[in-house]
C-alpha cells in the first residue's frame, strides 16, 4: 500500500511476482508519487527494510507517503 494519511491518499498495489514486475512496480510508485508533487527523498522507514518513506513536496506542503506490505488487508475472492 502507498499511504499518505495527511492528504487522505490510499492506494493498494498488486503483489509483485517476477523481476519484470518489480521494475514495473518501482516505475508505477515513482509515477504515483510524482502525480502528487516533486519527490524530495525516498528512504527505508525502519531497520527491517519492510517499509519505505517517500517524501513529496507540492504547493500545499511536504508530505510523507508510506509504502508498505498490506497483504492482510487484501482478501482475494475466487
């Protein structure tokens, strides 16, 4: 999930399965962030490296978007 609670931005992204998907995933996240402003910084949010802080600046201020696994929040129906 890519989340910025301050601006009520919540996007659930599909789980990555292949190396090709990883590149597309990275490009998509960059595009989503740029849609919200100019990227200021991207860094690990913790020592476990399971979440990423993405700082974006726009005309309303600077905001932190958190990118993290959200498997438990998505239920697949078949």
